[in-house]
C-alpha cells in the first residue's frame, strides 16, 4: 500500500520531509567516536604508571635472579607490589585530575544532549 511504512511503523513527517528541521526539533549531538577515543586515552593514563613500574621492577628482579641464579618465584612479588604502590602514590594527583576532567566532560556532554 503506498504511503504506509513496512511492518506497521508509521513514518514521521519531520524525518522524511525535505525541509530543514526547526531549532526546536534539532538536538545537540555528541561525537561518540571522540568519547570512545577519550575513554581509551583515560584508561591508558590510569593504568600506565603502575603497570610500567611493575614491569620495570619485574625486569630488574629477573635480571638479579639470572645473575645470582636464585630461582625463587615469590621473590618478585614484593618488589613489584612496592613499585606499583610507589607509582600510585607519586602519580595519584595526576590520575585524579585526569579522571575528574574526563568525568566533568562526560557530564557536560550529557547535559548538552538533554540528559538529566
């Protein structure tokens, strides 16, 4: 039947008209690609300090074990833990400011598109 939409859905005149939508009909849009990119960057900034510190501590402990031929599996846990804790203490304010800025940006974008 002409004029009817398939599967019982009705066509909205505003969606299929050739006229430009009025300012009341226009919604502010948010670039999802940019939000996902920012999310991944923030995740890397949050995880990198402790992971890199643990990596460096693990390499140093493994070099020490290779040089001294001490093959103790539990020896590497404490230095890695201490390195990760030190990295978190040293970079905690940076991580806080990064997460705070990201959350503020996300909430501002939610307000912009009309979320409450």
